[in-house]
C-alpha cells in the first residue's frame, strides 16, 4: 500500500510518497496502519519532509 503526505507551501502542493510493505488481514487494517505510519513520518521529520 502506498501513502501520500501533502502540504501546500507558497501556493504549490508538495507531496511525499511512502510505501507500506506489510500485509494485513483486511483493507481497514491496512488503511489504519498507513495513517499511523504517515503520522509517524510527520512527527519524525516535520518540515524537513518537504525540503
């Protein structure tokens, strides 16, 4: 599953893609874990994510 983190900076949308290579029992679990991973990436990298 692929996730995308986006932020508008100076009128331009910047994006960062990441891949979840894990396997899950169902789509709902995969979506939940993708959101958790996105939050973790944002917390760890902050503004550097789009630099």
